[in-house]
C-alpha cells in the first residue's frame, strides 16, 4: 500500500462545482489491494471523489463528504499513470455526482485502463460507458437510505456489472434475497452477472451471513472487505 495523495481540507461542493467538466474535487488517490468484488485481491489505483448525497448509517468514508481538493483531469491522469497499474476504481463519496467524472472515465479508457466505478445507486448510471464495470450498491433497510435507491438503474445493468448489498441484519439479508428475482428479470445483459452480499464490518458476523447464504443456496457471492483484514487499523488510503 503506497499512497500518493490524501487531502484534508474541508470544502463542500456547490452545484456549479459539481457541474464542471474539466475539474474534479478529489479526496484521495492511492494504490492498494482491491478489497471487494470480482477483482478482490488485485492491485488497484483508487480515485476517491469528494461529496455524497447519501448518509448511510454504516458509512466508513465519512471523511470524503467534504474533504478534498480540485484537480484537473490531466493532473489526475498523471498521478494515476505514476503507479504503473492498469486497474482503476472510481469511488467516493459518490463519483457520479460530479460531471467531470465522465471525461475522466473516457480518458482512462482511451489510455488502456481497466475501469470500475462504485456508485451508491441513487444516481443515473445510463451515461456510464458500458466498458466501465459499474458496481451498484442497492441500499438495504439498515442503511437508512433505502428510499433513495434508483430502481430505474436496474434495467441498465449488464452481465459486466456488479450489484452489491451491504448486509447489517437478518432483515437486510431477507430484503436483499427478495430482490434477486427482479435483478435477474430486468437486467439487460441476459444474465445476473456478479451479485455481492457484504456484511457491515463489526455489525454482523461473517459466519452468520455465510450460514444464511449456504442454507438458502442463493446465487450470490459472499464477500468481506479484504483491505480491512489486511490493514485493520488503517482508515484511509486502503
């Protein structure tokens, strides 16, 4: 784990700042091990954006709500290139709340990067280039943000994309399980792709979630946050 940039300047985004196409407010850029999803365990460059319109009860990146600094797309590209790693994830906060993220994705794809974006699911994903792996977090009851789920996003998902359910209780698990038929029915790519069940770190036992999944034989991938196992005391830059 080697961090190149971490910003600690509180600075909320205005609407006009969110609409900029050539500048992004960035919280941190770092090189680490991908801790989640189908690429878990691989080296990855993370670009964490500032700002998020959600306030999930279990959020572990609250520092990204306001802390950040403005960077041009060109400057971000140079910082990413310095790591020599072709797997890049855009995360947050909520990266899709800043207009400039689309130009950044275009630049990354054009330069041969394998791009992923993690989104909270409350912003339209239809504009994201289909070559980008979209990891959509459907909010469960425990999050307190379930009413913000943008269900229209489901029809835009393909087998290339991933859906994540963060599970903090048995209620969350049962609700997530009830959504699986809908995902399979409405997904545009002709198949379910990767569906992830992830426990809220420190709130629910991984063994319980594993037992429920095995008992019900659900077509989902159980995951934990690998980076929290590797660096349990490190809160940023992993």
